[in-house]
């Protein structure tokens, strides 16, 4: 098991930043909880062994370890699995209905992509919350507030007017990219992502993000910016 593999960059990040609660670790597997995102993360090259690890820990996990989501009367922990075969088995075994299969994209260069100075940037504050929450509905308002409080969202401006924003999800991946409707098709999405890559590199981390399987346009954008696609896919479930 290679924690430096692109598929495992989530796990590598939470360990390095000190928010990983290790539940079980062997030479070829690791199960942990990220205390910031409240997500369980499992990496294991052997799908059968990974299933055994989850079977041994999932009940204790639901009771004691992580926040859970209500699903058909059962509580299910938010979980990321970096082995596609294992992810499919877990989804079936534990009855997950909310499943997202993604490629993980990583910027492996030490220098950010060349950027045109088309925008000005500032870290979002709670004054920006009404705009951000109106434009981005893929995470809860409570999580958006926490992301802002953690200085995880960056606003882009043209002539002092906001044109969009980008951020870092709780577990460390780049995302939350949104360009306001009237400012699209001007290259601002690319500019915002380059700025987020630059800021992540300054912190000493590898910038990474996720593209849902089938989202060809986003995949091509990431490749254009110089990001490398994972060989396999990862699964998020909740």
C-alpha cells in the first residue's frame, strides 16, 4: 500500500496535518477518521482484507468514532475508500445509497501553472456567506460557514466586483469552484483554480481534487492545468 499514490492523497493529507485518528493500521492497510471532516478513510490494496477490517470496526465506528448520516432508518458513517473494488463491495454490503465514484487529480509539480493576472483574490469572510451559500448548494450551510471560518474559501474579483470563488473541502481537496453566471466563459474558473493550487503549494501540500466519473469537461480542465489523473477511482459514500 502506497500512501503517496494519488488515490491516497486524502489520507496522506489528514495524517500530515495532524487530524487523523488511526483506527487500525497494518503494513498493507489503514483505517482512520479525519477529526476535521468527520470522514472515515480506508486504504487497502486487498479488497477482501479491507472488508474484514470494516466488518470488525463498523459497529464501533457508528457508536463511537464518527458522525453519521441517516439513511433508511440506519446510521451510516461518511466514508472514503481508495480501492474501487473495495468501494463497490462496501456500497453493496452496508447498503449505501449515496455513492460518488471519482478520479483523483493531483498537481505534482513544485511550481504552480503560469497565471494571467486577470483577477484579484482575498480570503472569504462571513460577509461573503450570503453570496457563497446562494451560489453553492452541494454542501450544507453549516459546513460552508465552517469552511469560511477556517479561511478555506478564496474569492475572485474583477474591478472590485466578485466573479466567483473556490475552496478547500474539509479533508483537504480543492473544490467548491463556482463562477457567477454573468462572468462565465472568461477563463475565471481556470484562474481561480491556479490561485488555489498556488496557495496549497505555499502550505507545503500537494494540491489534489476529485472529478466525478463521466464529467469529461472537468477532467479535461484538470489535465489542461497540468494535474495528473489517478489510475483507479476512489469512492465517497454517505
